[in-house]
């Protein structure tokens, strides 16, 4: 499968395309990375060097790819952090052009806005861009719970709240939603949950909560989930495979005390994770398990 991935790139460490591309390649996919920035390292270190590209530069690269005829067999487009409206417009133009060449192409958007601890960490321009113009054109979105609440203007405290927000999102565009961190009072202690929902089914999955957070894990999560779905896996299969792979990647990284994802060392986890997790089917109306143990 050919994938077009429009994200940031760093030379040191793994975020954006520098996190997403190798796992996709390890699964056997042909990936065309387009950088929105080219930095020495991610900005969480407090200092970095490099350049930020603008929308016209992104369009130029995509135009060159199109001249090679590669958009015609591109089946998946991925985007992550968007630094401004210029980049956002270029991504939307790319999605439209790719779907004109291949109507079966799928667009997966990670609406990077912030998290519950820090709130929104992108500019108001980017907040409006993603909420009002970008997600409407996505087939898949992978927000965390904070981002889902922001996009819908809702406070999400229960699974029912989360499902109501997902249904609102589905009415305006994306038909598949992966909520990458579900927080609710009645969840089992010391677990992390993800919720995958489409128009016909919903699946919730839990893993032990690992200490700390590693930059780039969300980029890997979106890439694997979207690729599994686009490769013909069911919603449940895509969720279970993604969860197992990312958990193993994070466990190896944290166990080694690394600040950066051990992307290469954990490469077997993308194709044959050592541990599996079982998703539970959830009723889309009530938010309750359909077949509780």
C-alpha cells in the first residue's frame, strides 16, 4: 500500500514522520514522507534548530510526486501537527487532489491541539483551522479525549458523553474515530483505555498504565491504526494490533530509561507483538459493554 504522510521531521529522536514512517515501512508499506518542518529535535527539549516549511513548499513537493503518477495509487494520506493555516490549506489541497486521482484514498487526521494536563498548546489560528476546516474532510481522526471535547465543545466525563461527542463529529465528516486516551471515573485503576468507533460498531480496549509519556507515541498510534484499517483489517483488529504494538514499543522505551522512542529496537512489535490485548464491544447508544464477562 502506498501512503502519503505529511508531518514534521526531526533528525534526533522520533516524532512526526520520524516516528510514523519506519513502523509503516516495517509493515511493508511504501511511504512518501512530506515534511512540514525539519528540526534537529522535537520542541519539548526547549531549544531546537532547523526550518519550518510553508504551504507552497508542501504543495511543490506534492506536485512533484503527482508528476510521477504516485497519487493515483496512494491509498492513505496521514497528517499530524499543523503549524498554521498555510500548511493546513496545503494538506486539504493534497487530500482533494489525491482523492481526484484515486477516489478510494482515505484521509486520516490526528487533530493535534493539546491534552488535559496542558490544555491547548497550539495557536488560536490552528485551533480554528482544525475544528472548522480540516476535520470535516477526514475519514479517520485520532484525537485524545481532551481534543475530542475541544472539537465538539463538550465536557467528557463518561463513556456516554464520549459517544455523544463522537456522533457529533461523525455528522460533520469523519466516520471512524479513535479516541487515544479515555478517562472516566468507573475505569479500572491504573489502566489506559482507547476507544474505536465507526458507524456500526464500537470497541474499547485497556492496557496497564505505563509511567510517563514519550513524545511520538501518538504519531505511531495514528499511523498503525490508519494503515491497518486501510489494509482491510476490521475496526476491532486494527485497534487490537495497534494497541499491542504501541504498548510494547512504550514498554521497551520506558524500561530502557530512554527519553526517545526505541523505534528500531522495538521493530518486531509492529509485525508480531509479543503480547495481545482483547477489545470489548460497546453499545454505541448506552456506552455499556454488549457482552460483559
